[in-house]
C-alpha cells in the first residue's frame, strides 16, 4: 500500500441505467476499481462525486448526513427501482470543500439535503458494494466551458493528498438518439460505429500528448464531436477530474469498452498516481 501517494482523480463512464443490472465489461472494471484503489492507496476517507445528472446554476454541496439512491430515470427495467445504495454523507468535508472553492474564487452553496443519482450510485455499488466510503456529491454548472470545469477541478486538487477521491461520472460518448434508436430495451452488444471509434481514439491520443488546448476546444477539433455529444454535460466531468490531476501528467485511460454501438464506457485517471493505479488494475486483470 502506498498511503503516502495522492489519490488519483477518476472519470468513469456510467452508461445506461441498465449498467446497474447488466455490468458487462465496464461493470467488471468498476468491480476491480475499488479493491485496486484500496490496494494502492488505502481506502478513501471520502468521495467527492460530480455527476452529469446532478447539476445546478451555482456549485452546491449536498451535505446530507446520509444518502440513498435516487431513481432519476423512467421506462427501464422496474428491477432498477429495487436497488439500494444507502451510504453515509460527509457533511464535515463540505465546509472544507466550500473553503477550497472560495479560495479559487468559486462561490459554492451547501444544502443539508442529499441523494445519489444513478451516475453516482451505479459505479459505487460495484466499486464499494458495502457502502463503506462516505460520499459528498457536488452539483456543478454545465454551462461553464471545459476550461472552466478544469479550473473547478484545480481548486479541488488538495483533496487528493488528504485521502479524498474525486470522482467525475459521465460518458466519453453520449448521443442518446443513436444509443436508443431501437428502443430502451435494445440489444447493447452491437458493433461500434465509426464515429464513436474516431472520437474515442482522438480523445486517447490528445490525452496522451497532454494537448490541453485541443482538448479544451474539442467541439471544434475532435472528429464527430457534435454527433457524439449533442450536449456535453456527460463529458464535462472529465475536465473536472483532469483539473484535479493537473496539467503536468497525461490523462491515463484505465478502461475502454462500448455498449449500444456508440456509448463509450471509457474510464480515465489523472495526476502523478494514475500510473500506480493502472498497474494495480493490470495485475488484477491478469490474475482474474
């Protein structure tokens, strides 16, 4: 265990709500992720979670003492509404996060209310099924630019040295018109379309090159950007996690897969400890 190392911020693609019932490759990765983080850094003392489904006009910290799963979807398999994730909140951490944001000139509010959208509870049910890590959701502003989201993450960077995991949850590609063209119960195992593959490849290459100007300007520079993200609230958490990791280290892809032919399930880690986590995951995968 390397408890002296900072926790690497993480971006996960959470996929369709059905991921909670049908884990597939991405779910299997999430199941390995929690133990790998524990083996590499020790169990996080808390998670600050930023999801594409918890948004606000101004940053808001959901500082409830306890959270439960929120079923923020409809018309999917009714079994989803029976899944629970009852986990402690982190109200004491909320004040610290609010202070970090204030020092960066970002005004954030707190609320005693809570609840975890499916972009948070789905991966956490896989990564920490015992709900042993407290969670602090942070609602963020989707109208801010990629560079603005990166700055939000930079403000939260000190948390990594304090045993707090920053988790951004969204989707590396997200065009629901394409994904559910054949209905909500469409077969998820489909060949990946060229547009999705091209976008994901560009993202991987620009990340490896630390080409931040291109990544910030992805809607103009990435192939099929508007097709893969008609709106980009599912991609923007990537920038928040990246900002927390900093510019000096290349974003590192931990997992890649696709469902429904165009919903990318890629996961990335950021910062100086990303390679340590990747190595632990690689060993776990080989041992499986």
